[in-house]
C-alpha cells in the first residue's frame, strides 16, 4: 500500500520508571514490539527526557520508531512536548512552556486538558478559545486511557469539535506496562516524521483499544507503587503527576 494512503498508530503518552511509571525502558520497548501494532511511541516522563533518550538509543533494535518527549508541569497544568532535543524545565507558565517546546522544533500538546491536572481544569471551558490563540499549541489530547478521565475526555472532544485549527491526539498515559497502547493517535503514514507532519497538517485522530474491568484492576493494583514513585520524584515532578492526571 502507498504510504501516503496508509494510516499508522502512535502512543505518544507513555511513562517509564525514569519518572512515575513502573516499567523500565527495555520492558516497554519489548512490550511494544511483541504485544502491540504501534508504529511510533513517545516516552513522556514527567519533567525529564532521560528515559526517552534511552529509548531512542535502542530504536534501531526494534520495528517501530521512538519520539523523544516529556510531560512538562507548567504552572497551569501538564503539557506534552514531542520531538525534543533538550529538557524543558517545569514551573513556567503554560504559554512559556509551549514557547520553549516550539523553540527547539518540538510539538506542544495540551495533555488531559479538562482533568484536575489539565491546564484548563474540569470547569475551564471558557479558557480554551483564548488559549488556542494566545499559547499557539499544536494539538489537544482528546483521549486519555485512564478510566477515571471519561468525563474529561468527553469535554475535550466537544471542545475540539469546534475546530480551532489544532490537531486531535490520543495516548495511553501508561504508568504500567499493560496500559501501553490502550490509547493512541491515528496518523497518515507510518514513521515519526509522518506523525509530526500529520499533527501539523491536522490529519490526526484519537482512538483506543477495549479496556474492561481487568484494565481498571491493574491500575488499582499498581496505584500504591505509582504513588511511591511520585514521592521519590517529587522534585522532578514539581506538581501532582501520574495517575491523578
């Protein structure tokens, strides 16, 4: 099939044990290779690109591509930076965080925008239109696979339906191995550069895999460990992070 007519899958919101995820980078890489049909992944640990750089260094051993990413804790909430070459520091305003991502040629995505840790919060719909113009971010995460973000996802989808000249993305927000690939972004092509181009051309959409009660149970089972990792990474996270997203 012609690549221009094909569609790829990318999970662009994955956490490793370099922040508050429970899986190591090699475990994630092997899982993606053996248990998913993803074409591209992004490691987006909280306020660090260490894990993403490690994953990128292993890329040639696998049949999918890796994007260096980071989930940055801005003052207003969490923003995903993709295609990064340098760490983006936490604690800046959302506008300055987006600018710092764009300054290094990255893609800025507002993660789980209407969750408690989203930049707009559960009742921030009135802030959305102004932010699109003022911050100039590239995309809105309208699907996040964490099961307690169903309502926040629905608000994001409704707000996105108005257009606004931004792309739609989805991601798993995986903090444990089996969650990887539960939410993903559909894009035109199959490579990381195709993903970048699709976001910029507004050609992406969010999608998901069935979850079921076992998925909720795994999150509950891993919750204590994730919270412990959050505590260990407190200085790096600078703000509540992880399964409270």
